C-alpha cells in the first residue's frame, strides 16, 4: 500500500515504486526501533519542558510511543517499504494513533540527527555487550591455561621449533591481546557516547530546545559541539569496525593455531566432538569447523570496515544518503562478533591438550640450543663464538639423526673444552623454561603469577 510521505508537500508526482524499494532501509533499520523510541521519548519530554508542546500533547505522545513499542515487540506492527525507514514508520504510526499531537514530535528534529542518535544508542549497548563477551572468552582462555599450567610445549618462530615455553604462557599471550581489545572498546565507547540530537538537519535549530536535558535523560555524558559534524560523523562506527577487525585478527590467529594443533601432524589438542563436524564422504574425518569459520569470518568483518571507510571517504558535509549504507555493515559486524565470541568461549572449555604428544615434541628439534649457547656464555665464551660452536654441534647431531641430549660428554667436549658434566642439566626443557626469568618471560614462577593476576582481573 502506498503511503502519503511525511515529506510529500513539494512533490507533484508520486514516488516511483522502484525508488521506494531502492531507497528503503526499513528491512534492516527496523532493529533500531527501541533506540528510536527511547530517543523520541527524551526529545518529547524536552519539548514539553521547553513549552514547545503542551503537557497533554506530551502525555499522548509518550503513551503512543510506548504502545507502538509494544506492538513492534510483539510482532504486531506492519512494516512497508513506502515508509522508507524506522523513523518514518514510528512517526506515521504515532500520528495514526494519537492524531495532531503526533505531528509535533518531529519539532526541532531531523532524521539526520535522529538516525545518528539511534545508531549511537544502539552501538553503546552493543559495545558493552561485546566487552562482556570478550571478558568471558578471557575467562575460558585462562581456565584452559590453568588446567594445563605445567605443560611445556615447543615455542615457534617461522612455524619452526624455536625454544621451550609453557603452554600457559602461549595462551596468556592471547589473554593480553584480548585485554587490549577490551581497552579499545572502552575507548571507542567514549566517542560513541556523545549526543548528536538537537543538531537538527545540519545547522542546529532556532527553536528553544535544551540539549543538555536530552543528554541527561538519555544518559549521554556529553553533547556534540558542532551540528554539521554531529550529523555527518561516522568516525565512531568506523572505529568500532576497526576495533572489531583487530579483535577478529586475534581470534583468527588463535584459530589458525587450533586448526594446526588439532591436525594429525601436530596432534597437540583434541577439540571436543560437540564442537567439530564430520565429512559427508570421508567417514574418518573430524574437522575443526568452528575455528575455521572464525578465521573466515575475520574476512567478513574486515570487509565491513573497508566498506564503511569507502562509503565515507569522499562525502561532502553534511548528511548524504550514502550514509544509510553504514547500518548493514555495523549490524552484521555486531552479530558476527557476538556469535564468534560466544561459540569460542564454549569451545575453549572443550579442548584437551595431549600431554604425551606435546611432551614428545619438546624433546625434538634442538629447542634448547640457545640454552647451550648461554651455558657457554656463562663460561666466558663470547656469544657469537658460542653460537657457532652450538651450530656445529647441531650439524653433527643432524648428520647422525640424534638430539643434543643423546650426545656424550666426550662428544660435546670435542666442540668446546668449556663444556662440563653439568651441561646436561642445562639443556633439559624444564631447566630451559625455569631459566627464562626476565620480566614477561616463560619461567613457571612468572607464568603462574601472570595467571593469578589474570584470574584476579577477571573476577
Ligand atoms: N534512513 C536514513 C539513514 O539511515 C535516515 C536519515 C535520512 N535522512 C534524509 N534526509 N533522507 O541514514
């Protein structure tokens, strides 16, 4: 059914159906309705307080808006593309419900400051939800680290075995990333939490409104300083998408590791059956689809960031309809990130570390070669020389297909007369991690303290 447009006064022709459908955003912006109504309630109270509408009119508007909210909540509201967006739907429903008083709600307001307010209210909610979900994920991560706090694994660089590290230390690296992610979202919240309403279309309004009062009602700690900026700024949304993208980078890296570790080649972990899927043709398969999809969804979130950056990059001030394209990117990102965080926390609780395999991996690949070089340094061999000596020892082992620990003292002494019987103690993986006591290192004492600190922080 075609509707008379609230903006139809200057038009002679009816809007083309094609255009109605092309410009409509109602199929996605309807999810803003609770925020749109919240903003309108505050706006209405301010209008009454400023005597721009009467107390009776304000009463009617408030009751009307609440009734509309109920109808939408209960799926009894009819949406139609000819009413474009959620703002016009609610205004039209209000006028239908309460008559002329409803036509006063849009006093001193434009959809430009209205939509900016709605999106900020929405994002304020969602950012806090995401911060909470990240914390839950950190808890799962720390729980996993705690369960296996004694496990030593190979640390890697270039995906080649490098030095022994505690598995908990490796996992706590992700804890740190997630901690920074949470900080970033808290930062983002500061810039989301600014009230644009009262900027009207772009220039402000001549009517005697009270923006501070609206900000107080909507619990915004600050109000925008420039009306042109207020209606054309989507920095806060880009920042949110950037923060989500960085978070997804972190989760994608962890996913990559979980995928590798669950392969037969590594066999470091077993992801619970409930969190894996099978193959329709290969009966033996058990696939790590959850981390794979998380890795894939990172691409999707980065795409949303790039899409909004591109939408905004050449827009002249102030509002342009292009900006309606911000919403699907935002909504899909919020949905994706929330789902990813939720499933990830649950999955981490279902991961078992295969101690036997991890242990075995630590024994092979000359992981303590650096420790042997350090041993020589402590016996006054210059580090470069020590490095060369150990390099020759490794070459000798490679030629014989053995490990450092398989060599006899006599064999070792051929490479350096500084090597004594106590060397074997030095090149044990346990001794290696114990020795890494520099701040932030993998020594068990430090890692246990870090684990404790993380647990305390997450309380
Ligand atoms: N649906 C629009 C958006 O999402 C609302 C603002 C429209 N303003 C306008 N003057 N056409 O951006």
